[in-house]
C-alpha cells in the first residue's frame, strides 16, 4: 500500500493479543513494525467493546496501564507516527491521551457518541475527524460539490 501512496493504518491484532506475554511484547512488536514503515503511520487502538478478542491489548486489561504502554510506543517513535485513533468510546481518555501526545502526532477520532465535541475540541486541542461510517458517502459528497 505504501508504494501506491496510501498511508498505512496499523490496526490492533488478535494474533498479537494472544501471543503477547506483557507490555514488552507490544513495545518490541510495534518497534519492529514502525522501523519498517517508510512514511508515518496511524496507530489504531480498537477496544474490546468492538472486538472482545482484543481485551488486554497493550499488555493489560487495566486501561491506565494499557494507555501508558500505547503512549510509550509513540514516544519512542514519534517520527514514524502521523497520528492515533482510539476506539474505546471514552471521550475523557481520548482527551487525556491527545494532551499527552508528542508534538506533531495527531489524534483522530471516530467516537460515535462524542464525535462533535471531540472534533470541536477545547482550549488545549482537538481531535481530527476520522469516522469510517462516512466512507460510502465520499463519492456522493464529491459529486455534490
């Protein structure tokens, strides 16, 4: 995909959540993947409310610990991460993570319940809009313009 100019999105992996023994395995795996990327990627953390097989992603079922591991991956490779998308349906967590991102790393949102508030943002920042459900509307919107 990269050779065709498409920005990669690294999705959460069911295989990794089964194989990983703890946060260190996520750090090593994502370091390996990010080193291979020729352009910055988007990291997508899909939570267990969307796929129960992803429970414990980032090496912990404790979301605070998982968040710390997620942010450590980004902090160790900020030049390889264009942005992140957190699909946890937790606006407060998304805002907290957004505020803790290294400069230049975007936070994309697809939170179905808090979408307007997250993209409107606050005095300390906003989340960029990225909601997959709108994909089929792209051609219609382009034609309308």
